C-alpha cells in the first residue's frame, strides 16, 4: 500500500556515547562506533539525524568574535541591540539580507536560502566565552559527505542522513526541529495524484518527511546539557534511497504562498479593517541607527 | 538528567484497525479496542496522536456545501478563485480575517487563532462529492474530552493526547504535521534557566514538544488512503502530566517575532535594495473582485 511511511511503526534512539566533537573529527566513524557500543549497529534503511551543531564543530565552523572585524553597519546595529559587534558581523556575513529585528534578534534571509533568526549563529553548547558556532557552509554537501562516510564505516548501503536544527516559527509558540539538509532520503513525499479513502485524487499534498524526521529526533536530542547530538531512526527504510542527493526543502526565491501576508495584517491591527483588504503603507522594520 | 524527553528512545505505532469514523462515534473507546487487538494495550505514559479529521468526523463537523447560503462577499471571491461559493462561505465563517490569497487558496487568521490555509476547511478523506470537513470548534476542549474518555475506557491515568493536522509553512517546501491542540501534556518544554554542556545558562530555548510529537506521528499516519488516523507514541511518558489542560501553542494576537518581516521583503524583490531597509508602500494582496 502506498504511503504511511512506517506502517509497522518505527523507533527513535538517542545516540549516546558520542564524545564532544572537535574540528576534524570523523563524526560518521564515531557514530558507527557509538551505535555498536549501544548494541544498535547500523542496519539497512536506518536514518541518522545529527544536530547541525555537531557538524559545525567537526567542520571547524566555530569563531571567536574577538577576532572578527566589525563593519560600521555591524557596530551601529550592535550598539542598538546591545550585542557584541563581532557577533552581529558574523550574522551579517552569513546573511543575504536583514528582514526584521525583534527584541535583539535579527531575522534574516541567510545565505543558504533560509529565513531564520541570527542566520543560525549561536552560542549554546559552544566552548569559550567568545565563541559562536556558524551553520555548515554547505549543509546538503555536509549531509552527503556524512552519508558516504557512514556507508564506508559501517558497510551499510541504504542509509539516510538529516542535519537538524531548531527554529522559531511565525505565530507559534516554542521551537521545533527542522531539516537544515539531508542526504539519501525521499525528503519530500508527493501525494499528488494518489487517492484518498473515497477514491478522490489528492491535488495539493506533499509531505516534508525530512522535517518530520528532524522533529522525531528532536524529542530525544534535547537542547541543553544532554550531550545527545544525534538520533537513530529505525523502521522508516522506505524513506531512504540509493541516491545521495535529495530534494532541497528551502523555497527558492519568494514564490511562496505566504508572501505578502504578514506585514499587511500587522498594519491592519493598528487600523482595524471592516473585513476587506485596503491599501496600506507600512513603515519599514525599525532598525536602530539605520538610515531609512 | 534534565531534558532529552526520551533518553532510552521511543516508539511510534500506527493505530491500525480503527473503523471509518462517523458523527457520535466513541473515538476514544474505539482506540482502546483497536490497540488491544493490535497487542498494544495502553500503558501509563502513552501518548495518542489523532488526525484532527477523525475528531471532526466524530463531532459531526462535516458540511454539505449545497446547504450553505453564500454571502455576496463569498460569491465574489468564489467567482474570482474558481471555487464553490458554499466552500468559500465556510472558510469565511471559520475565519476572523482573510490575510492573503494565493493560487486559489485563502490564507486566513482562523477563529481558533491560527494562521492557516482555507481555515482548515478540507475535502480529502471526507465522503460525498459536496462534503467538507471543518476543524473541531474547540480543539483543546476536544483533546481534553478525548483524554478523559481514554482514561475511562482504558483505566490508565497518565496519558497524553495530541490533535494533529498538516500545514504548509512560510518559505519551506512540503507540509508537516503540527499540534492543533493537546491535553495531558507538557506541550512546551522550557529550557530557559537550564545549562548547556559548558554550564552556560540558556536564555531563549523553549521546545514545542506537542508539535514534534505531531510530526513523529505524521510519519506513520500518511495523508492518502492509509486509513491510519491515529498513532501511539510510547517511551515519552515524562512529557505527560496529571493535568488535562496544557499550554496553548498559538501566539495570542500579533506579538510575534516575524510580524513585519514578510511583506517588506516581497516588495524589495521588485526594487532591489542596497542592503539597508527602506520605506515601502506595498499594494494590498490581490483579491479578484474585491474593492480596495
């Protein structure tokens, strides 16, 4: 039967026993060893979800902001936001554009094509008072490389890899995990053209399986001092593929159904509408010290 | 140790064998029976994730649009969008405000406080050519009632319930499941004040566990003809509580970090920016037949 990716159910295990990762470490090899010690050696169809932070550490994407030269723009923003100028410079370097500012957070279009907070520049679980982690430079490339190394180290061919990060979302409380990148996976499951229970053809539904895998893993990985930076998902082998490369989950450009939605509403809150849309002239996002 | 909700891992099972649900059915009782037949009787700490559609059916939230009287506004919108006027009327009835329109979809603030497409009015897996399902009127109330009935029918006290639906997201491909409502759960896990590996205090991180549970379940539920409208999640009992009521996941009002972000960028695409925000006067979302 089509769909229902794990019709017998699946299991999610924390990959415990990984050491703290440093630049140059063989993350895939360490994963294979840790799983063997846990009595969970890799099997065909297994999916490994990594915290993107582990990958950043293995790739040396940790920066001491004391060595970062800040531009005038970064300094002005930093003064307004009460954050270190070197940190702001890192965020700007990782971004294509600043889309908005809220309570000290920069909401940006990052250079990997995501709309996110602070371009993923983050301090938690990074050693050193002045050190911050950056997201992997090429996350899909990193996922593919991890997949190749996992195959080599384990002798298992059919595996999936997801790099997971946590993110806020518009109009929802709390953060969830999402797939920053993946490899060896059917990252999107296209239901279009298949039938529902009553034989009606589905016209719109495409599921982001990679994002849901990241969320499932997020429930065992934690965000604090758990030292669980990876999870094994077993039982969803029909989501894995022979290919390394898989479909990307970012929306290219701004061909998005939500564009144009948020700002007009925000303005309408101040001038209550009678229910029908009206022309609106919003002010730009307020950026302290920036010229309009 | 704090956090890492399922440190020994967890399991997700499709609840197979549920009958097609009709108005008035005892969904909780049927769930307990189905799980017993599957050899998976409920245990303390189990979490049941239901497709919100099953709950809508059990609550009789299925409407034949031929009996819906359409307002002039609905008729005008329907003509412009090429959709039945009765359907548009249902969406308007379920909404507080239309925020935008894209390719025949209405993006609305729905009366339950969510920003979503078509206010959740949906045709898939609903019997009858003219029948559509509406989301439960009071999803948190529905989740709490399901929890009470599950407790009665099983004799198990500590259980969690999530009502899951699938949704599109800004700037991401594909849909993921999210928690429309929940009961008996620590729906948000607050890391603020706890420490990372290096003893640094986390200041921002709150995880939406209910949404991640919905995603984990989404991997076994499918969207087409799988007839799996519920999932059992076992091994995350520390997310369950004695209370029925749990914290809601919608953001009240527009106190959201992303407000003001989307529309200005969309406009900037047409007038490329030099990197610094500028005042912008966007036109309103285009609604065929509506007067500005």
